[in-house]
């Protein structure tokens, strides 16, 4: 049976997951494209159901309920303009911060609100060996469709948590992490780092909040040109490289 109507109840329930409040309430999110679905499966994510375009060749993951749909129905489940054959409903991991953080480089985002930036930062964090990503409550949803597309599968490669930053940074410091933030008022000399670093990146407009910055060592990238600052995702990528290279191995 092919689902041809956008008013189908299963389609309507899945389409609700395009809204952040529905993702939060249900503990589920949507991913688009065979590539992302395969990456999620390889990384151990739980695929609840798949909507597959009629005629698209796709072997569904074990345990997933599958529906064949028309192109128009598939488009209704996507934010992108060119759906790529399959959309999956996936169980969202628990975002509660851990009692004990994993050793290494933990990236912390303070109010980064653009989903594309959060996704790009997540991808960079994965590339430079971060052991987890901690988001403040004001950050864009890590499991929004745009964020997931920008992350290119990296969302499923490292744990993502969300919580109030001040108590979590204090917890990190008590566990032996050096708290370091990118700050235009900081020193251009990188402080001595140990094997555990919590690197804080601030919002697109305001940077790291003052209360959070006060708990951190402040570091400023050397700017040799006339631009005063960098896009949040670009700054995060550069800082991740600099910090990961400076950490003892």
C-alpha cells in the first residue's frame, strides 16, 4: 500500500517532529536522506520508522516500521527542497548532562542560536576529536532538521547534552577540566592546558555571556586583518584546532 495523502495519520504524526516542542515532548526526531539514516544506524541510533519514496531502492534497518509514500508526501516531511528518497523517525538520545564527563576535549556552546552554526560546529567537534558537546538551553536544537543536515552525520558520533552552563562548568572544573572560552577581551597567549579542556564558544551576536566567561580562562585568536570577529562556526573550528593541538597527548 502506498500512502498518497499528506493527511494520513502516520504522516501527520511524523510531520509534527518538524517542530521543536513536538521533538522535545515525544523524544523523537526526523532525519532525511539514505546517507544520514545509514550513519545513524551505524552509530547505534534507534530507528522507529521510515517513510520511503515509491520506487526508491532502500533496505530498511531491522526493527523499523516502513511506509511507502508518494514524492509529495515525502516532501511534506522535509525542510529541504530536494528530498533524497527516505525520511526516518529516530529516537533522540537522553540530553541530560552526565555525572562524570568523558576525559578529553568537551565543547560547550553558550547561546549559539543558528541551527546551521550548531550543526557545523558539531561536525568540527567530531573532526577534532571532541568527546562531547554541551549546549546551553538557549542554543538551537541539535536534532532540528537543519542542524542535522549541517552536521553531516556527526550528531551520532559523539554525545550531546543540554543543561545550565554555570553548574555544569563548575562540575567540569571539579573533575579537573580547564575551562577556556573564546573572548575578544582575552589574551592572545594560550594558557597551559592539561589533558581535559572544556572549550566554550559564545553566541553569534554577544559572544560568551559574562557570567560564564568569568568562570573561564579567556583566549582571543590573533586577528591580523581588519575584521573584528569571526562567524561562530568558523571561530569554533579554528579554536578546536588550536586547542586540540596544544593539549598534551
